């Protein structure tokens, strides 16, 4: 009974993976038909000696820490605010979730228009407070802009997951804490946050896997510029494969990205297993 499903899995997952592994040890020729020329470990040697790749991964790490950290902090704070809201919670939640329903490509285009130095609303607001530069032309502000766009779009997801966890906190425990004189901060620190820690780890796992390979917003706003300031590993992978048609080296980058994502995911899964109550 499972044979058809296994065949489909092999067709859509294992065969493409095997092809990528084969290309990582080859030079791919496209003219005159697809042809693979074996180059041994040359692509892998190039990967670990390429300073551009090292910088791309450094930018990916910075992007990962800023976006995921910001989303977790803001999303959890917003979820707590909604949890304590007595009226109009559903209306507030509906408004909060709107950015999450915007396609990442559209979010990138929207961000580019809003920060345009000629007619962008955000550029105009920045001029009112004394900043007259072009946001997307400066390396620091461009990186900050794409980071904030990611945080704007995916913070609602963290808030939604955290709010679901908050709804499962036993009211009897909260009432007992109130009777014991525990204030809001102590209740949050010692009762609420430990109770929803497994849920927050799930949210962290989801966003971590996505942030490590995020592409849409960066490509549609800066294209990896200016001066490669926003060229993360995913952007470099795209350019290597579809701008320079170096599929062998792109395959190596893709496999490294898969390995890093798997390691990070496994780390958070192990943390989640430790948080699960023993039976």
C-alpha cells in the first residue's frame, strides 16, 4: 500500500537531490545539450576558499539573528497584549494578521516603493527627521530596510502561534498567582513564558528554517545590493545558478544551505523534546 507513495517521494525529492549532488562534483555544460564534466572536489574546494561566499554567509547570519530575534520578541509581546485585551480582541487580531497575508514578492515591491527617494512615503518621513540619503543606496540602511520588511511581514505569525499557546495557560494557576500577590512581570516571567516555551520553540523552528533561505523581499528590493550589502547565501545561490549559469558551484551552495538548515532545525527539535513533559 505504501509503494506508490514511496515512488512519488523518490520522484519529487530523492531524484532531484541525487542530481544536485552529482552536479556538485561536475561542471555543467548547457550548449549543445546538457552534459556533466566531472571536476572532482573542485567546487567544494572553491566554496571553502571563496571570500564572497564567506561574506554572504556572514550576512545571512546577521539577517537571521536580527529578523528571527525581532520577530520572536515583538510577536510574543503583541500576543501578550492581545491575550490581556478584554474587548475587540478578534478585530485587533484580524488587523495584526494582515501583513502575513501579503505575498513576499508584493511585500518587497511595496517596501521598495515606500522607501523610494523620489516619491516614497517612508523616505519623506525620514527627511522630516533629518535623513536625506537614499535608503536603498546606502549599505547600512538597505540592510536595515530589508530586515524591517521581513519583521513586519512575519511578526504576526509569531504572535498568532504565541497567542494560541497563551490560551492554554491554566486560569487557576494565574488566579493563584494573583492571590499570592505576584505582579504582572513576575507572572509573565515565572508562569506564562515557561508555560508557552514549547510553543515558542515551534514558532522559532518555523521562522529559523525560513529565514536562513529567505529570498523574495531581498531580491525584489535591493537585488543583493548596494555593493553586495544584502547579498545573503540564497541571493548568491540564485545569481550563481541563473545569472552566471555555474550550476556546479550553485549546487554546492545549495547543499551547504540544506545542511545548515537541517542542523539548525535539529537543534531546535532537541530543545523542544527537552521541554516536553515526561510521562
